[in-house]
C-alpha cells in the first residue's frame, strides 16, 4: 500500500524538484529533528514537515510536535540559504481542526496535500527579501 509520503516522493519527482527525505537538522535546544523533506530549487530551499495521521485523537499531538520542531529550527532562517518552512497537511483524512492550521501558520507556510498546486507554488516562490 502506498503511503502519502510515497505519493509525495512520486509527485516531487514528476515536478522535477530535487529532494532528500528524512533530513536530520540540529535545533537550537541541541535536539536533532528529522525533517520529512528538504527540497532544492534555484529560487529557494524548503524544509517540509508532513503532518499525517488517520486519528483525530493523535492529530493535535502531531501538530504540537511540528510546532516544537519549527520553533527549535527557526535559527536556520537567520543564515543563508534561508530555508522556507512548510507544514504539509495530509488532509485526505478528515482529522485536522482549524486550530491545527493556525498553530503552524505563524511559523511556516501551510499547504494541503489535496491541493498540490498550492504546494508547488510555495516551493517555487522566489525568496523574500
């Protein structure tokens, strides 16, 4: 059975977006975080956190884990190549609540897997600044 991560791998390949999966990044706390994807395009590098669960009960824990990772890794934005942080929700399962999206949107761009064109626009956007 193909997982959503496998679907994302295939989609990135089809779009010609170079990527690495399960990339270890040290946080300012000293903890090492595993980022689901790091993508490389001429205009920007992105770190993608995949939020995926089939359980409404687990959804908030997944969200809070990603928020902690985004916050702990925010020091990476202070030096080149300043990565874009993306929280990618697997919204094919109806487990997410509005506050899950609000929790991550202050720290990252939010994308929904049901709308891959929006994810592509975020990844291909020119670096701000």
